[in-house]
């Protein structure tokens, strides 16, 4: 835990950012999922809210089904897992709101750092969100593909952060690593943009963007046809790690 949660680890800012994005996305969708709304009375009565409403177990009535979900059984399993993840996010939001109201935090372990100061919009909310991240946040890395394009990356040079992050996210000792894909909040496409540039791109190629884009598209097609998760959110909860400027202009733009 010390390795991955220390202030020097590049994984921590990424996980905080992604968890906050998930919480914000869930709040934005409260109109679509009104049963997940947390009222002030619920926060005051119980910070670890018990939400065993049967309606949360199956979201098939409100979530769209895409072609990647191949059977009724798969759809039911997927929606039930979404309900469990949403329950956890409800509890996380309630704990964060409770921390704001009480100006205090809730944690089962001794906190060695309490954030303070004007640099935080709300230090109590930030601190509790970090606690919730350590307790709940899970990332699934797709296993498909082979190095050096997939599951690889530079370990040195100015692009080394790409290789280091992919390596840390795939480390079996990483507490944020999901053991099973249906327990994950977000999904990593472990594609190395730097290695695509290194091994696929050649100066003077007439169609130098096409092969690179097709490689990424083919990988997405593989995981979308094999798993229900890409189609479930149309890729909204999937991400890539790269510090190369080509990742946005030439790869992800085709999925926006």
C-alpha cells in the first residue's frame, strides 16, 4: 500500500482524478438514476448508508443494451454488477457530503495526513474522497494483446511516465487492481502510444495515421466483442495512459 499510495507515486493523482470524475458523473446522472440520490436526512442518520432497494440490483430498465451484450443472462449479470458499483458510489458520495457538513472525516485507519489550506476548494471533501478512493476504487486492465505495443511502454526518456503507469496498474500488488472485471470502476486499454509511434510509424508513409488508428480500433473491437463493458458505457469508463500528444489528435478523437 505504501508503494502505491505514497505522495511520490504517479498513480495517486490519476486515481484521485478518475474517482472524482466518476463521482461527478454519477451526480450528473441523478435525473436518470433518481434512486441513487442521497438526501441530507440520509447523510445525517447514517454515513454508511444501507441501500438494499431491490431496484438497485437490476438496472435493465434504465441502461441501454448494445450489440456487445450477447445474452439475456449476460445482460442481467452486467446490470446487477452496475447496481453494486453504484451502491458503493452512493456510500462514497454520502461520506464526502457528511465530511463537508461535519468538517470531519470518517476512516477505519489512522490518517497520517490531514489536508488544510486555501489550496483546496474544500479540504474535508478532498480528504474524504481520497479515503474513499483507497477503500473502493478498482481498475481493470484488459489482458488481451502482447508487448511491445500492448502491455508495454518506455521505462526511460521523457515519455517514461507512460510505461511506468502501465506497469504499476498491472502490478498484482497494486491495491487498485481489480481481480475481476465486473468489480472495476474504470477500464484501462494498455496500449503504448509511444511504442506505436516507434514500431508502426515510418517517416514518408503516405497513410501514416491510418495504420495507427486501425490498430487502436482493432483492439477496441476485440475487447468490445469479448466483454460487455465497452458497449455498456460506449467507452465512457475506459481510458488510456500516455503523455504523447498524438494520443488525443490521432487515436481517441475517433471515439468522441
